[in-house]
């Protein structure tokens, strides 16, 4: 089989590594991919958002199955376009991807179907939004309606911060058209949990839970990033909470999307807050999370490609989906200065890695001399799998010492909060 994977980051590297375990796979094409994954996939220099070029390329190559992972091409209808060519795909249609592409759609869906989430208000005009935040209780959460590379969310503690965030989104257009409409939410408190799930629109099978570390610096300080590391499973997510989420959130969401005429097939990500009033949805993503995928998929014991094909064929109820009882930790190495200004082009070297560790490349390319060099904010993630979380964390940091580039930055406390919970 020839497989096409749309995307080019660490998440895609983790997906490709798992797909490559299937013995029927001959060639994996990554569009655009990155140089760090070139041993597993043939990288094709076509942007993930260039749907027209992707379709044109697919017409000229024998592709048996496609996997579309990033949010932007899903929202732009990449799956719809490839399916129209007769290429079966893993990933939701553009209509179903609205669950992430529009915060307003997602919030209205939850309100309509009684799915627990934060109270909210929607604004399309800046003066009305400014008037609202002058009397609202703080803290508040302000979200750009559309996709904003994970950076369209501001937590504000007073009127001045709220006005600044609203003007940036709605007036200065720092998120482009994504900020033309905003959602203002009550601030929820409690542990956060990420749960990725396979769903074929009828059956839903949650994956191992995970805990992301969004802040740039140790101690959860500094600006929000795309994620500086993850651990799995998340110790806050007990069997009792998992059962409650299935009944009150997961199944109702799948059923709501069916009723709305937007059946969701693919990976549906639930960002949850475990509040004193029970689990509530912070956000949905219409795809695998990054870097959650880098700890979840290494724990998958069954065949990823077979599961993806079952999702597409609506036979997930009969699929073999098994996860290891072990733990995993991913430590992200980023360019110093990320998520703000940073330099690129530093040579990446990798020594001998310990057993059960992996490097998933995100921002990497080959320079004119054929060296692998840094080409992004988050450069790579080092993942380790071990019998328990403490061992996985230690092993991940041990492996991270084998990977070097100048001007690197990483957090040194990935998983420490989880260890405290475990005692």
C-alpha cells in the first residue's frame, strides 16, 4: 500500500512511525513532511494547506489511503477533495472539522445538546465586547473564533487586560480573520486532561489520556506555546472520571454531530477541565494533538493503519484497539526565544539513543551541505516509554541529552506535577 500523510511536524512523524509498522505498507509520502522523518517517508514539498496542489499530486500517484492530520487542511476540505478523487481518507470532512475551526460553533453545539462547558458570550462587534468585559466577573477567557495555531486564547484578570486582548484580536487582527468574532468565557479551575479518541461517527474509542505542558518555562511560567512536553497517562483521569466523560461528553458529542448532519470520522480531541462540578469541555480539536500524539501513539499496541481504515469504513466497533499499561514522556526541544522571535539554521546532532526512546522531528530541514538544521520554533520532541511514569521521565531526559543544537531551550520539569499526584 502507498500511504499519503498530510502535514509536516512532530505529530506527523509519530503517526508515520506507527503506520510504518504495518507490513502491507510499501511507501509513505509526507506532504510536506520534514527532513527529520526522511528515513520513514518520502517528503514532497507541497504545503499542507495547498489543497489544489495536493489533489493534483495525488492524481499523478498511486495512493491507496490518505491521512490528513493538521487542522487547517481539514477545515479547508482536504478530506472532501481527496475522497472525491476516490482516495479513502482518515480525517473529518470540512463540515465536521467546524468543531475546531469555529469556537462559536463548538460552544453553540455544547449548549444545544447539554454537554458541560464554561458559560460564554459571543461578540462580533468590538464596542459590545468592550462593554461586556467592563462588568463581567474576572478572570475571563477570551478566544478567537477561528483557527490561530493554538495561540488565539487569552486568560485575562482585569478590564485592562481584557480590552488589550479584544483590541488585538478584533481591531489589530493579530489572528487575521480568526479574531473577527470572539468567545468570552467564564474561567474554569481544575486539572486539565487531554483525551484523543478514534471515532467513525457512531462508535468512539478513547485513547490513553495525557497531560500537556503549554507554558514556555519551568513551573508553568512564561508565554503559552504549542506545547513543551507531555506525559501519558494523566493521573488525574481516573476510571470513574473516564466513565463519566464517556456518558456526559464523548457519546453526546458524537451523537450531536450526527444530528447536525456533520458526522465526525477521524480523531476527535477532547480538552477537558476537571472542575469541582465535574468534567467540562474546554475545547475540541478535530485531529491528533501535538505533542500529545508523541506520547499516546507509542503506547498503542495494535495496528494504527488498520484502526484508521476501520474509522473510515465505519467498522471501528470491530477493530482491535489496545494500549499498553506503560507510561510515556515527551520532552520538547525548542529554539531559544520560542514562541516569540528565534533564530534558525543550527545543526542538529543526535548520539546513540537509549532503548525505547524516539526523536520526533518538527522544525527541521537539510541545509545546502546536507546537514539537518533547525527550521522552526519547536524543533523536536524526545519520547520515552517505560514501566512507570517516573522511569519514563528519567529516560526521556536521558535521551534528550543525546540530541543537541545551538540556541536550544527546553523545560526541565515535564511530568513533575503528575508525579506529585501519584505520590
